[in-house]
């Protein structure tokens, strides 16, 4: 049996996810994607908005869209403190698409007075694009030959 | 007769009031529980964030300036985020928090400006207090971080551009259903807890400053978020207790009124009997004389 580690994803609002049998974590570090295996050297790193993939034992894969944050890596444990974190199955693709278009329109027309700043709109756009990307990738995955069941959202 | 009918009408209306206050008590009780659950749910993040901050702050800075949100500056202007309910009917909650806020303002060595969250505090400060710097509506009970991020951002911006050299947050801490304590906590600059420690030597990527750039604003948001949740829980529990008292008073009043009503009814009956007896007696005497 391959070595495993435990993992937690927490946001300000709640603990989003918790698992004990994680074989690998792929996280969007600010300086590029990072693959974390058990017995990794301790690291604290900032994350950018992107896709966080958790591989659990038995080939189960859990993709999350996270909106930036940071991650603490210990040899036996990974803790992700995210601004936002959504499991792929929680994402409403139509709403994400609508939000993306709204953000794009705001970028074209310039930020409204008194509203969010340009940088914030760019951030939001990035987050929405990540969510859409995560869902699309998952769908392709499922359409192809896959050993995955329809629902493996059983935490811990 | 009119007094008996009037008393009856009063009993009915007091009973109605009692029903309303009992319903409000139940509503407040469930809202209070939900706010408490949310507070608990945000605790893991809070603990972890504090730990990491303590760890990074304890690192040798290597000649770098501390992160702007950690920098202590001479205090010339103070901001106070005042979290209050929108509505009354919550017993002494609002006056308690305003008293604490005023003590803070009076004792502050530098002039204070108010960032009002919730209408009660705003209205009072407009009339009697220092100038308002900004005002926000009371965040909804189904609180999300996005509801309070404008407040946190405003505080951070005002601090970074030097409008305020310190920002405090004033809210009511939920101790238990009977006790809510108004408190004032420092929000900015952030004070790391040096005793927090992590069990290992970490590589920090890409740099401590970059991690702090993410961590510190998130911590400010988290503190505001938790303060609002505590304030919500306090508001609902204070209202619950106030409404329970009101219900009990209504019941007591109904009891008293019922007693008065019965007395008045008895009196009326006695009077009628006396009238009849008197009439009969008069009739008898008149017949005897005839």
C-alpha cells in the first residue's frame, strides 16, 4: 500500500473537506503547480486561484476550485487555508459562466464608480475562469473511459 | 357594565401580545443557535491562521521592514468599527454597547471616527458621537464572508493610506444566553501571538512577505466575520431573553386582569341582587301598607 497523508481544506466559513487517505495533492502555488506526496518537506506557500486536485487511495480523485489562499505542508498532513473552496460537484456552471461574462463586461467598460477596483475584477474573473475550467475538465474525464463512480464525495 | 367589557378587551389584547412575544422568542432562539454554529465552524481557520502568523512573525526578518499590516505607527487617528443591531426590543444590549463605545472614545488619546455597522449605532453616533467615516447595513443572519469583505477592505484601505493608524472593532461578545459582554478588540495593525508555534521548520515559498500578503487580509476578514457572528448571536439571545420576560409579564398581567374582571363581575352581580332584593322589599312594604 502506498503511503498516505491527511488533508484538510478550511475556509473562513467552514471546514470544506477532510480526508485521511490522500496519496497526492496537486496545488496551484503562486510559482507554479506543486505536487505534494507524503513525507514532503515542511513548506508554507501562498496559492493562487486555481485547481486543487486530491488523489485518494483507490484512484479516487477530488478536484476543487480554490480562490487563492495558502497551504501548510507537513510530512503527514496538508492544510489548505483558502479564500474560497468549492468541490467540483458544488459548482453551478451556468452561474459561474454568467459571473464570468459579467466580470468581462466590467473589465471592458471599466470599473463602475464606487464599485470594485480593476484589480478586484481581474481577481474575480480569474476565480470564475478557474471554476469553469475545473468543471469542464471533470466532465471530459467522466465522458471518457473512467473507473470513477458517479459520486465519491464521502469525506474522511 | 362598560368596565367589565373593557377589562375583557384588555385581557384579550394582552393575551395577543403574549403570543407575539412568545413567537419572537422562538424565532430569536433559532437564529441564535445558527449564529453560534457558524461561529464554531469558522474556528479551525482562525486557529490555523493565528498559528501560521505567529510562526512567520517569529522568523528573523533579515533587515526587511515588517509587513505594512503589522507595522505599529504613532497613533494620530483611530477608527472604530461599531457593530450594532438594526432594531431594538433586545433589552439593554444596545445601550450597553454604546456605553462601552463612548468610554473608549472618551479615553482615546487620538480622535476617533466611527465605521458604523447596523442602524442603532449609526443613528446614535450621528446624533451624539464623533463623525462617521463610513456606514454599512447590518449584515444578514445567513452570513457569508462576502457580506463583510467590504467592511474589512475599507478598514485595510483606510489603514494603509494612513487615514487611521489603528482600527478597533467594538461588538458584543456572546458568553451565554444570559450574558453578552460588549468588547473592543484591536483589528489593525495585526498583533501576532508569539507563543503560537508550529512543530516543524518550514520552507516558506515564495517568501514570507508573499505568504503574509495572503494571510493578513484574510485574517482581518476573519476577525470581522467572527465579530459579526458574535454580535448576531448576542443580539438574538438578548432579544430572546427580553421576549421571554415580556411573555411572562403578559401572563402575569392576564392573571391580574382576570382577577379584576372576576371581581368586577361579582360586584355587578351583587349589585343586581341587592337591587332586586331592595325592589322586592319595597314592593312587600307597599303591599303591607295597602
